[in-house]
C-alpha cells in the first residue's frame, strides 16, 4: 500500500495473522491486483476458521478493466465494461476469486468497495450483492466508500434505499478528521447499520512516531497530503495528549476509544505502518497497542464531555474538497465525483444537512470555529 517501510514476508505474515487480541482481518481484491488477498491467505493458513472474522471487498475491475494511472482500475459498473445485466456475474466471479486467494470458503462480511454513483443507487448492484450472500459466499454485506473522504449524501442515500441488504458501512473517521464522516452516523444508527472506521491513525500521526520534517519515501502514499500536515496534526495531538494520560491510554488507543464512542461505530481499522528513521517504533508494537484496547473499561472511561472536547480540538470542518455528490462539480459524472441532484438534495434535507454549509471547502457548520489545517 506504499506506506512507510516494506516488510519482509515472514514479518508481514506474522503481523497479519489473527490472534493475540486482533480477530478481524480486512482485505480488498484490487490491492496489488489480488496480492493483498494472497498475503492474507498465507497469514490465515492453519488458523481455525471460527477464530477470526474475514472481511473482503470487491468493486474495482482489474480483471477486464485497464488501469488509469493514479486513478486506478475502473469500477465494475463502468458502462464501458458492462451493462447492469452483467453486474451479478461479475460480483459472483470477483467474490469467488477473492475467496480462493484467501484460502477461504466464505467471508463474514463482503463490502462493495469504492462504488461510483451507480453503485450507491442501483438496485441491480444490491440485488447482485444479495445473490452472493444467498449463495453462501458471505454472511453479511456492506459498503465501503472511498478512497478519499466524502460520499456523505451518497452513503446516506444508499442506506435509505438498501438498508435491508446492508449490515455494515466503512468510513474515514478519527479525532483529527471528524468531518465529514460524523454526518452519516445518525443515518447508520437509524438503519441499524454498524460502522467500521478506517484511517483511525490519521496517516500515522496517532502512532506517535511521525514528527515534523519526517522524511517520507518518494513512493509513500502520504506525500499527496498538503505541506505542513504533520506539524499541524502534531500540534493538535499534543492538545489531546492529556486525555490519553488521564486514562492510561496511548494516543492510538485514545483515537480508537474516541471513534468507538461515536454512534454506530463498532470496529476500528487503523493503518499499521513501519516508519523509517531512528525514532520509528516497531510495527508489532503498534499492533499490540491496538489489540490491548478492548470494549472494556478504557472505552467506558471517555465521558461525553471528553468526546466533545476532543472533537472540538480536531475540528476539520470545511478543510478539503469532498468526493461524491458535490455542488462544486460541473460536467459529466466522474467515477469519484458527480453533481448534486434533486434526490440527493432531498436526502440532505431529511438529515438536517445543508450542502452549502456542511459539504463545501471553507464551510463552517454551526457555531464551531473553522480550522482548515489538513
């Protein structure tokens, strides 16, 4: 995934193997065009199937589609690849191939990965997803917007349309990025959809070994972030540190506990990164920190007042252009951005979201002070 230092295969396998407090493993078929599945399959070899929860994700067609540079492979719903009568056969094939690479017969949860506008709104897509559940290839179904931040109204609209099929959703959320993910949590709760939050570590900042002037390798995916993001993040991290010290938590554990205190959030998935340089912590130590935070007393100790205070310290409202439905989008829809139509405007109204106030760069929701640091 091009974060930090590459790991030797035996070290990576040990890191990915479930156990010692980490029982959920997540893969996506497009990562490395199947290589992530294979790496996870090696880690799962010999593990009792009942001892872990296996989450997969399908949606990018790297089988028949052509990669478009940094934009990646097209979604399987791209009209250039197939019409809706081909959705079911693609999803069935992609799911079976991913399971084969993982060495498993069934996912516990299968996510629709990075859908385009069609994926969020097409009944044919969700009928095809339900068909793989009926075939016994997964127990649960979900949706994973991305890869960048946004898709707020699209996800809520998807839940309104297809909640009968959707058990889980995955969003970006952490104390330094409460916006815009927080805007979908009420809808998830209302539709009995549980939430996985990813990027809980905020690009490694909450692992506490990324400092200003950190030397990221040329290939490191985090180099796309604006200059100064580390210094700005560290400044806020230090303001949050007293909350962690009060409860005997590391900064990563504080971020996880804060996420798990949010409505509908039931699972946290930080990125485990082996950083470079003399101050880098072993990635195994970071995994142990994650494993040590269960749903016990440490989580309960964060009061509602503390949760609100941490959110205010990390307020990032209006700091970036969002993906998905947007008032700013002009022209034909793209795979990750499209116009805000009347149906999505109605979704916004039902959930108290003002797109001009809540979903634009420079927008400040309510009385909160605007902070545009990345």
